[in-house]
């Protein structure tokens, strides 16, 4: 056991080196003692704080003043209990600092004096994070409640846990009618069967699906999705954003039908990213020897008749280097050996300075029937 003489320097050492801020006030609010840890929290020296009444350390604002009054009142009523409070104070450099306080009262029987003792922890970082989360929540609510897109997330097996309010305007269902049900229950039967066979989602991506409106008709949605995993790498939930593209899909379908009737196909080449896109009719003309998206022109060149390939490479090179575009005829050989004669036109889109092509957009037409009389490609 420590004697009274031994305890005093030990307690003084604990007071000066405690990571917790400690301050002792008189009943009228004058700071009598303050340890170095609390000084570091608020940025003042000990001698500065000893001349300051605690209400002068308030940051600013009515809420801060009311919080102080509540804390002081609760403090005085605490007697042998601990009163807890959170206060925002003014740091010496003018910024705010949040402290979590535990307040007690000590009645000294020897002197008859009453002292108010405060133990403080700096929670500024926690409060700042709470504010960020609150701001983000407000922004999130603004987006989800006003966007025409449908935002949702589900369990790994597709059980809907959240659907944004916009779903009622787009699909006619209330949120309550969808929550707890499987995503696939709202998809067109063909799309749902496809997803059951090939898997509902990959890690991230975009897909087009037909989704049933409450009145029974279907809308085309373009769905962007992302899989969210926990710390162990297990799938936690699937986040998705669905956008109504029904009118766009109708236009694409009508264009595809028109191209099919006229035996036209379209394509574009993003020269910056070296990505080519080929329409369904283009691929049909080529016997599906090219994919919808290619990262090189090799598949296209492989289909060209050997006698026309060198000329086509020269034409393509001029388009890439100089932006020169024109109409040309050439032959292709399909995987089954069938030959076709095609008419192609294309146009190059130049950069802002008009010096370098950045994209090529083209059309191709099957004119084999027109060439049956013996005409040769030019």
C-alpha cells in the first residue's frame, strides 16, 4: 500500500501524463487546474486556460451555448454520479474541436469547497466523419428520390433488399410490392431463363433486360451493376442501376430491320481506344465471322478476298493516317466459302485541330445480286 506521502507524487504523475484531458473548475466556472493533455486538445497553454472561464472556450452558435447550459445544469445535479456530454469548443487556431466529456462533482470536506471535474476525449475526427456520412446520406436521398433511374440492391441470390422510390413511376410497383422478392420474378421469362443458365451477375458490367411493368407490358432497361464483397471476399450484395431505354431500343430495332431489308450494315471504329463495333446486319453479311465488338481489324481483313485485301489495306491506311474517305467495292469470302460483293462508304471524324482522325463510321451494302452480270469490283 502507498502512504499518503507516496500517493501524492504518483497521482501528480498520472495527472500530468494521462492521455485523457483533465480539468478542475470552481463552482462559478473558473479553471483551477488543467493537465497537458487537455491543453494539447484545445491548443492553449496551461497559463492561458487558467485565466479563462469555460464558456469562453465555446466555438460559436446557439446550439453550442445550449449544449453548454445543459451540460452545466446536468453537471451540478450529478452529485455522486457521472454526467456525460459532448461539446464543441474553439481551438486556439480558430477551428472547432469536439470533446466527449465525463463530468463529476467533488465536495472537499476539509475546506467545504465544491469542485467540478471534467475528463475529456477528443472526438473531432469521429464528428467530422459523422458529418460526412450525414452529407452523403442527404445527397444519396436527393439522388435516389429524384432520379428517373431505378437504384436497387439485393442479396447474392437476387432477393431485393432496397429499391429506390423511382420504381413506382417507372414500373408501377410500390417499393413494398418488390422488396423481399427475387429480381428474376420481374424479368421477361426468356431473360430470366438466360440468367439462370449463365449466372445472374459477373463482378461488374452492363446488360439489357426486359422488365415487366405492373400492368403487364415490358420495358427495356439498361442495367449497370456491381458486386459488393465483404472483407473475406464473399458476395455481400449486388448493387444495380436500371435506366429505361425502351424508346432507344425501338429505334435500334427499327434501324436493324431497315438495314436488313436494304442489306445494309453499319460499323464504327474508335481509333483512340482501338475498338470496333459492328451491327447485327453487318455481322450477318459477313456470315458472323466478326464479333459485335473487336479490338483489332484482323477479323474484318481475314474475310476480304485475297485479291482485294492489299487494296483494302491501302484504303484503310489512308483513312487512318489522312482521314481520306470514299466509296469502294470489294469481295469477301464467308466461312462456308460463299463469296459476296460489297459496297462500302465511310467517313472519318477528325480531332479538334482537324489534323488527326479519331473515329471512322461506315456503312456496307451487299450488292452481290447487282454484280451477277459480270461486273468486277472497282
